[in-house]
C-alpha cells in the first residue's frame, strides 16, 4: 500500500492544470504565472525554460490561501482524463505479457480492456489493475477485462462525456460485463477488487479489532 501512496503522488501532476501551460505559466516563479501572489520559492521551474526543456525537472507547487475562504470552484484541480488514459495504457503496455490495451477514464472509474499473451488470467488482471491504481485518485474504481470482444464497446465512449444522455447507465452495464473477467486481488482486507475502499467493511474490521 505504501507503494501506491508514493506512486499516487504522480497523479498530482495530472490533476493540476499543467497541460495547457505556456512558457509564461511555467515561469510562474517570477510572479506572473498561474498564481501571481506566489513567491519564487513556492514554484518549481527555471526561468527561460520551455516545458519541453524542463521535462526532467521535478514538479513542485505550494499554494497558500489569502483567507479562510475556500478556493472558488472554478480554480479547483481538474483531472485530464485523456492524459490519464494515455498514461495508464502506456504503463500497461510496458509488460511483455500484454499485446493490446484500451483505457477509458470517467470522473470516477477506469475501464481497461486488454489482450494478454499468457493464460495466467488473475495474475495479469492484478498487474493491469495495479498499474491504473498507482496513478489515479483514491476515489476511483478500476475495472479490467481480458475479453477482447469488449474492445469495440469501450471504444464507443471515446468521443462521449459525462453529459451524454444515459451514458452512466450504459457504462454501468459495460462494467457488469467486465466483472465477468478476473479482477485481480483485493488491495487490502476491506477493499473491493476494483480497488476502492469499502467503508462499511473497514468500520466492521476496526470494531472487530477493538473487541
């Protein structure tokens, strides 16, 4: 679980709206970028570097609220679902046991269909799921399937979004089909196979320890 906590830091890079940065944004350390009130010490970045030049730099941001008021919703971190799906698919394809993979990311789910070169279905499902869980926020559920007939189904959603009529029910139906395939091991004693914590079970486990 510690590995996932560490790896989960990478999702911060995806959540922060960095994809559309231009040189001025990246040079935010000079007080002009994403937050004009930020001191130089609160931002990573070397003035004069483009994002391409700085690809090996660390990422660091510290934001201090000027008051006790919550940040406006418009400034809340947003997840780049396309970038996240690309990262997950690329990570999965690093395994020599995977021949093909497709990843769909919604606001709270990751759906992955893959074709494997091995008969160790549960072991492979576990590897695929953990790759996704290592980079998504904690509230996401991850579903995997080695049923290659589902490739065409998952692809149908690539140009849709959360506002598409009946899309939630449609995705839920697809999830039910995917769950017919191995989902890998549970991440802990009170987590579901999809990786999300079962709060009720966690509370029951804690009560059991207290007896």
